[in-house]
C-alpha cells in the first residue's frame, strides 16, 4: 500500500520521540545526581559522586529493614496468585467472573481509599499496632492481582494433558505439582515474584498511611522532598532505585513475554 | 463424544475414588467448582478481609466520633462535608473529578498514536518495543513525579534550557505549582499504563476488515473513524475508566507540583490524617469520594452501554 510505504520511514522517528518523552524526564534524575550543584540546571559543569556518599551513610538502614517485608509480601502474593490462577485455569468454577473481579479490586480502587480503609481496619476493627507486618499485608493485597494475572497467563499457555499424563503414570498430586506444574509455570512464578516485589518497592500511599513511625524508602524520600538541601541526595537515592527497578522489571518482562514466540 | 484422553482420565478418577463413597466424597469428585473454591479459599478469605471487611470498618468509622476506643455514633463527619461552610470538600471533589477527566483525555490522546503505530506499523521486535514502553510504568511513581518538579521548578531544567537558548531573559516562576503542572505530570506518569490496553485491542482487529474498508473505497481517515477506532474502543474505554478512577484520588502529584490551585481532594484527606489526626473524618471524606466516583463511573458505563444499544437497534 502507498500509505504503508510513506509511514514506514517515519516509524523509527516517531517511536524515538515517544521513547524520549517517556524516558527523558526520568533519566534527568541520574543525570543530575552526578551534578556538583545544588540546583538542577543546565548546562552541567562539574561532576561529583559526593551525593552518593551522603546517601549511603543514611539510607542503608531503611533499605535493609524493609527488604525483608517486601520479600515476604512478594512470596505471599505469589502463593495466593499461583493457587488462584491454578484454580481458575484448571476448574470450571461457578461465578468465576466475580471471583476474578474481587481479586482485581485493589488495581481499580484509588490507593488513598485502600489506605484509609486498611488504616481503619487495623486500628479500629482489629485494634492492632501498626507494624512492619501490617504494611506487609497491605503490600500483599496490592501485589496479588499482578501475580494472578502473570501466572494465569503462563498456565493458560500450556497443555493440560501433561498433568494428566503424570497422574496416569502414577504420580501423586504433590509429585505432579512439583515435577510438572511448577517447572512449567516457573517463568510466570519468577516474573510474579519480581513484579510483586517491585510493586511493594515503589508503593507510597499505603506505606504512608500504615507504616506509622518506621518510614519506607518512598515515604522517607517524600518527607525529604520539602528540603531543597536534600534534593541532590534524593536524586542519588532515586537513581539507585531506578537502576534496581529497571533491572528487575526487564528480567520479569523478559520472563513473561520474551519467551512467548507468538508475539514476535 | 469424549476424547480418548478424557476417557482415560475419567478411568483414573474412578480408580482413585475411595471405597467408602460418602456423599461428600462424591460431591468433591464431581464438582469442579468445589475443588476450585477449595484452592481459591485462602486468597478469597484474604481479599474479603482486606477489602470488604476493611471497607465496612471504614464506613463504620465514618459514623463515629474521634475518640479512639470511646468513640460514639455521630453524623457530624458527614454534616461537616455537607454543611454550608464545608464547601471546600465539595469544591475539591469537583475539581478532582474535572482534572481527572482532563488527564484521562490527555493520556488517551497521547497514547493512541503510539499504540496504533505499534500495532500496525512496527513489524519486527514488537515484544522488545512493548517491554521498552512498559518499563517506565513500573519505575517509582514518586520519582516520576519528582522528575517533573526538577524540570519545572524555578531553578529547574526547562527554565535553564530556555535561558540558555535565549528564549526568556529571566527564569519563569509560573511553570510549577499550578493545575497544568499536575495535568502534564499525571499524563506522563500514566502514559505507559494506557498504551498497553489500547495496543491489545488494536492488535486484535482482524486485518481483513481494514483491507475490506480500503477496497470498498474508504480513505485512510474514513477507515480509521469507521472501522479502526470503533473496534479499538474496548481497550480505550477500559483504560479511560481505570485512569479516571485512579487519578481522582491522587495526592502526591498535587502536593509536589500542584500548589494551591492544583490541590485535590486527596490532599485534604492526607492533611486531615497527618495534621489533624481526625481518622473518622478521613473515613467520611473517603467514603464521600468513593461514592461520587462510583456514581460518575456508573454514569459513564451507562452512557456507553446506552449508545451501543442504540446502535444495535438502528
């Protein structure tokens, strides 16, 4: 077609512009984190690593403290996601649509309302102290939909008869799960672990409501944003977070889609 | 006709059945739903507690006085919202809804062309491009907002670049702390999120319909308006609804780049929580926001549904 031919030359250009717009603002953070100036203005004159030094001194503790919470939430949501995905894919369930809708609710509700209702749930209804573990529960809540979607997509792709064959060959349900289902679902499970970790890692609103006096990394950063003196150190911290995020997400996305040849 | 595999499988199940065939066992073996729900039970219980019970607790708290364990029933929280001097809540709600509409429209307008390009004109390395476009969505939302603060602030990137190019003589202090800053920031923050559903619904369109439209003499734009756009509507509407709902409750962006004129309802909820520690009023305002949101969303769905039904009739 004529039209096709005319557009083809422009495709890389337009893609390039979009990628620039999507990434440009975010990439300013690492760029200015090396800037030896408290103001973020062009042109950049001197480069420095001192903001990274300042950051490492103070923030290592917070990161370590919360890492375990996020790992716990990622594992919990992956287990929830796996069990429900298996149920959805294997069995014909009455009211499947409603079940799926219920699990997807955390994706749709504004996080400020989730935060307020969980706060009321923990403080007023259960009357428990806000600890790291109440935050872990909240993280699990918002990551479970992602886990379910990722693992379900993976499980839908493979042939049920493999599990049936294993059962016919005398494997117990547990052996079938461990030696057939789990290995087949593995890319999905790994992607789900990474994505849920990432979701908790970046989460701000719920942690803001629920973390009481122990700030998570995003809450801590948000608190510092008002003070211009701290901005460069936050840029350094943010750049580290970006690098970790992009590495984790690229891996997860590669696991999730990259092996799916039908998309190519 | 059952396939050979199913027959064999059925045989296996019969063999596995315990000899004492109690009713419960038979039900267990014959009801797929039951086994499905057994596997779903932990997740569902968790969801019911963390969502439904939590929401009920929020509703209950919104009718209480702010006295912790000694709280009593009261309607004061709602009275505060609807009282004549409580118009700040109503103004901010309307502003939040309106800004969310604007942001959603901007996101869709920004995302549609790239989704279209990816679906129809990118032939190789589609997966690669999709991954590249989705990655920013997963990076820290706080950082994405923060980067716009860096760009727009008075001692920021945009001002310094314009000064350097000689477009302006002195830094502008009007870029940040207003509504447009909030709209630009949120449009950018959600772009990666909307591209995917739109792309998926475009990708699903049967190519032969597009060819048929051209063969029958439609121009590019006519084909787009009459075939491509309507068929991609599921993705567009899905993204629209989700973006609209999520943006109304936003608080980080207005707090960081919004200034006074960009303040939204989320900001007042947060300040009631942090500065006044008035959790019952937080609950009431949240419920108020959620009900208004649900109403608007339902209206939107009804309008869309109504239009579809009309088209079906004619």
